[in-house]
C-alpha cells in the first residue's frame, strides 16, 4: 500500500500546493493533484445526510474547504432534524434542509440545488438519496468514492480513503477529508471537529441551570445515558453508580436525553441516591451550549458524545458494538473510550447476532468507567 507521501508525490507536483503558495512539507497538504481548475470554482455543496454524529464529524471537512476557498459559497445539505447542530457555524454559507421520509421534499430540494448551479458537489454520505440528489444537482464535478452503490452517477470517483491515507484503518473524519484531499484540498493536518455556541442557547442554558441550583461556579458532569440501539446502551443502573461516584467527587450531574428517551432519565433518577438535574427537552443548540459548560461528559457512543468533543469538553464514552477506530469522538480535550473487547466486535449494531443480549456493552464494569473518569479529570485539571 502506498504511503501518503508516495500518493501525493505521484502527482504532477501538486498544482493545488502552488495555488496555496506552499512548498511541499510546508503546511497542510492535499492527498492528490487538483482534478479541475480550482480558480474557477465559486459554489460548492456538501451532501451529508443521516445523524447528529455524522454531521459533527463533517465539520473538519467544512473547515478545510473554507480554508482552501475563503471566498467561495459553501453550502451543506442535511436532514431537517439534525440541521440545528450547525446553527451559527461559521464555515458554511447556508444549511439546506431535507425533510425526512418525504418524496415531495426530495424533489423540491433537487430542484433547489439544481438552481444554485454548484460547480462542485461532494457526496460524503454515499446512500441512495444522497447520491440521487448529488446527480440531480447538475454540477459538472460530482465527487464520490468508487465503492458507493451508484458510483456511476458521479463524475469523479476516488479510491478508498485507506489508500489515500496509506493506512490500515481510517476514522470517519479521515474518510471524509480524504474525498476532499483527493481533489486537491489541503487536509493532511486532519482538523478537529468544531461547533458554534449560540448566544441565545447559552443564555437559555445558563438560566435553566441557575434555576436548578447550578451556578457558574458549580462544576458538573453532563451525563447522557440513552442511545438509539441496545447494542450501544450501557445499563442505566451502572450509570446511576457513576452518578453517585461523581457526587462523592464533588461534581453535580446534569442528565439529558431526547423526549422519547425520557424514561431512561427517570430510571436513572430512580436508581441513584445522588441528586440529578434532568433535561429532556433541549434543542440541539442548547445541547451544544450545555456541553460547553460541563466539566466532563459521560455517556454512550452517540451523537451527543461527538457534540461534547466538538466543544472541547473532556469525556468518558462507553462503547459497545461500534467500530471504535472509525467512530470514536474526534477529541482534542482529554478523553477515554471504555469498552469490553470481544471477538465479535465491532458489528453492524442493529441487534446482537451472537448473544441473547448485547454482552459487549453490558459487560463493561462500573469500576473501569470511574477509573477513566479519574484519569480524564486529572489530565484536564
């Protein structure tokens, strides 16, 4: 497998490097030569459907693209329920919203993005809807990976991100950056994730915390005990033991979950002898603002963990079925992943194929989580 240097140097000396006024080995580099004349690019669209975590993990690519094209229009297409994650995000001009499960909405969005006359469209998702919308954009340069199911609907097909990075495995952030880097965008520095903190959301969270008895001097841990799949759900009773441990260490607990997960928070409160402030009605910008206030994040493998990482909150994340190398939070603050390694891990995660219950997540002991908490708190002191 070629190294990153071999891949980059196999190009005709990287015109994109020259466009940046850089010499090789000076500043962030692309992963390949320019695939078109970047000086003529004025409008770029990123297509990234699906979840909260997926959206947060796209922010390094958005940053890299904005750094490379400071004067271009850069838009992103997201599903409606997750779009608020990027409220106030400075590296995109517009968030285009797609209503979920609506054929009429897809047609409307297809017409809208075609009317924008984008020069370049990057398909960072690869699913059927994302690919069809990428094709519908009518952009001359439609970029996707060669392994996508409907790859032929793109005009430029990149090889595997593993080949581009010269690595045996790649994080989701690296996978997305690779698609841009292959077209000549400098990405070799692998930027961190980042989210904006809305002033309105921050003020609202400050007021709600104050009303619950948590002022600006009170350190607290943000605990997220819920998740979308049982294979990622650490036992609520174990989270309760962690909350009690945090209380003994002088940290208050603020637990949060979505409205449909409120039962998990009620169960946490019922099983813990320590006091818990609970929020089950926060908007995504408010979740971001809460994470930014927290001394520590503790939770399952979920989009909320990625939000915490994007605002530099120290974290301990309990993993179950997921591929840790690909999906762990792209953290710059001190953070630890706690998991029970098993031969069947990772897996698809929709259900457990080997056991009656998802043992990978259920076997994680409380003591390993509290030990990780100690280390992260010391490191981030």
